[in-house]
C-alpha cells in the first residue's frame, strides 16, 4: 500500500503507520462474496505519529473509543463495495474524518437559565394535564 492520508498542511499519516488486510465480506457480491476477500480492514497504531499534538490523541481516544482495540490500534473497516481498492479508500476517508473531528477542540458549554416565560408555559402545561386527569377521576355521587 502506498497511499498516505493527508489530514491538513501540517499532518500526514504515512502508509508505514497503517496495517491493511482484506477479508471476506458480508456485503454485496452474490455468490462471488464467498470467494473474494473484498472487505478492507485498516489498523492504525495510535501515538506513533509525531506530527499529531497530544490533545488530539486524547480526543481521538475519547471520541472513537469503541473503535480502539486492546493493542491501542484504531480499527476501521469497510465492505460497501465489491472492489478492494474502493473499500480501502472508504477506510482511509473514515480515518481522516475521525482525525479531523478530533482536531478541533469542542466549544465549552455555557450554562443558561430558563426564561420567566418558559417557566410559566411549563407550569401552565402541567396545570392543564393535571386538570385533565382530575376530570377523569371517579365522581363521588353520595354527597349530593
């Protein structure tokens, strides 16, 4: 494999950092799916790229935790196509998307207060539901 992933102008994931294998696919292909290894599986050893800042590594580990195995490898696979090279291209695009998503720091949440009118609307809705349920109760006819 000679393809490297260009993340931005400062960071490139070299092909030597990636491990690619092709396996049998559950995807499209009819009877041919039982004979051809078209599913692409790409393993990327995390922490080996010196160009990547440490905070990006932390965000990748947090955001893609379900894709990281015990060997600290990010595992991405694709079986959308019948073609090995297309599936490999899908995998490389997924890795690039994961890194780009982790590259930008999330904006911190600023807590806000509910407005007076929103509180009044909520209480009015609660009152309306309460009145509706009160109207459904069994009537006590013995007092009349």
